[in-house]
């Protein structure tokens, strides 16, 4: 009886933490979606360079994905990175993509985020919610480096861009342990907070920092390498002006937004990594509470 009680308590705890991890993942997607203003991206004020979605579409998609993240975290509890784990969370993620498409009537709102946050949710369950962001990201990289033998053999925009321009893309970012999240995004967010910058401006500056440093495959797909380099330079100019908390920084953010809109380009990869930053930041804040 005692053994049965322990097993039931363990199962209850696993479900609780899986739901908590999933809630944090969805909250990260919601926080990224409502952050305003975002250059070239859907936010609470505009649809950016996107004609097929708006803020309501993004929020509907985010909330629809909570069961997916819960399943990923629950399956990952008590496991270590392995090919079996990689393939099972990939299967759940592909089912999540279909849930997303059903919720958005066929619009790809969060495919990249399902990949990034799915891996990080799995890694959080593997490492424990008390683990550091760096440890979680490293575990996510270990999982991502296993091959998925059941991955459908079809070309995607991201894969075509990777082959054409020789960039690492979302898969490469994950396999390397999310370096733009750990070494660029999170430090930028923490630096802005230490300077006393308002949280909204701190998050926008973090997004701009990611745009300035990332070879964003979404921009490459829509506008090509020349525009990507111009966008990265324009994002750097925002930061050099002191970020969006300054008048000049705001003006340069508007110029960056205009550049993206005129090129019909959207920094969607940077937005996905911002969601990853916000997820790991929330995990670390939970650990401290």
C-alpha cells in the first residue's frame, strides 16, 4: 500500500509540473505576441508584414498548444536525452502542428515555436524545474542532436533557406544548445532590467538584440541576404541609440519597422527565440521564488 501511495504521489507531481511547464510555455508565447511595438511582426497594434494573421490568431494558437506542451513535458519526466525521447516529442509536436492549423484555419503561427519551446519544455522536465536556463538549454541541445527517423521527408522554407545560404536555422540553433537565447537574449533582458528599463522596453530591446545577431531564416526566405544584413544593421542602430527607452532609439525602431514592411520581411525566427528567452526567464524566476 505504501509503495502504491508513493507511485500515486509521484504521478500526481509529474502531472502538476508538466502542466506548470506547459503553462509557462504558453505564457511565453502570449507575452511575445502581445509585446508592442514589434518591427515587422504581428503585435497588439498591427499585423506587421503578415496578411494572413493578427493578434487574435496568435493568441488562439498559443492557448490551443497548451495540451501539446503538457504531453511533451509529461512524457519527458524521469527520462534522459535519447533518440526515443527525441522521436516521441517530435511526434507530439507534429500533432501539435495540426492542432495549431485547426485553430488558425490553416495559418502557420507557431510551427517554429513548437519546435523551440517543445524541446525546452522537454528539457525542463528532464532536468527539473529548478535547473538553470543554461542546463536546460544544454539538455535541449542533447535531445535535438538525436535523429528523428520518422520525420516526414519534405522540404520546408527553412530547409531551403539553410541549403541556399548556408545558415544553421532553427535546427542548428537547437542542436548547439540555443546559443542566441543563452548568450545573447537572456543577457540582454537581464542587462536592461538592471538599468531600470521598463519591462516592455526591456523585452523589445531583447528582440532587437536577437534581430541584430541572428541569421533569421524568415527574413532570408522573404527578402534575401542583402535585406537581412540591412535589417541587422538597422537593429544594431536601435541599440547604439540606447534602445527603445530613448527618443532616438524609438525613431530608429520605427525605421527598422519601415524597412521590414517595405521588404515584406518578418523576423519570425527572432520572435521564436524571444519566446524561448521569456520561457527560460520565467523558469529562472520560478526557481528564485
